[in-house]
């Protein structure tokens, strides 16, 4: 992502070396999304590396740890909550003002939302890197909850993006 001009454009800085399908997808995600939800692990992985105001929206972090909101320069605010996912989703909907809500990860957070029947589409980004550990994204998913349809495949030089549409059975 850091190689993409669209990433740097979003944080109002010069940088990046590529335009193309990856940059187009980054532009689309940032323009469509009004709020984000992520788990504590995802937040901790990015907290030290993300630039200020990357998301330009409210971000709800699922955690059992009490923490005051992290207000960044710009408009990004991270809210830390131990509420049920349905309550967090309602807060994200209010914040998003009609735009998409992006469940950013990690795997455990995505599994909770999938099993609750709260996701209508998702994108998997396949990068040819072997990491060797982590939580398998689609383990422990109730396979009888959805009809799944591939809605788009976006190949690029770095990543293959698979977009899926989910319909509850």
C-alpha cells in the first residue's frame, strides 16, 4: 500500500510510485468509507506505523482494555470499546452518515461479524508473501449463513483483490 500514489494522496503528502488497479482500489475504499471497525490486534499492529489522520473517519476498536479516545490531527478519532458488535456497528452507522462501514480486521473481528450475519460484501487481498502464522480468516465461520458470489476480481502487479457479495440465506 505504501508504494501507491493514492495512499500518499489520501494523507496529503507526495510519495508513491504507482498508479493502477491497487491505487484505484485505495481511492475507492477511502471515498466510500465513512467509519471503520477493527480489533485490538489490528490496531496494535498499525498504531506505531500509521501516519496521522490515515482514516479520515471514526475508527471503532474492539477491545476489553479501557482507553480514552485517541484524537489525531485532522478528523480521525479512534474509539476503544468493549460493547457487543451490534452496538458498535450502530455507532459506526451513525458516524458514517450513509457511507460504507469497513470491518478492517483482524481475523477474529471479521469472524464475529460474519457469524452474526452483519456483512454484505467483503474484499480479500491476496499478496504472495508467506507470513507463517496468524489466525485463519475463514475458520469457524457458519457456512450456512450466506450465499457467496464473486462480484469482481482485480489483478495487479502486487496483489490480487477478490470482491465477494454476501446474501443471507
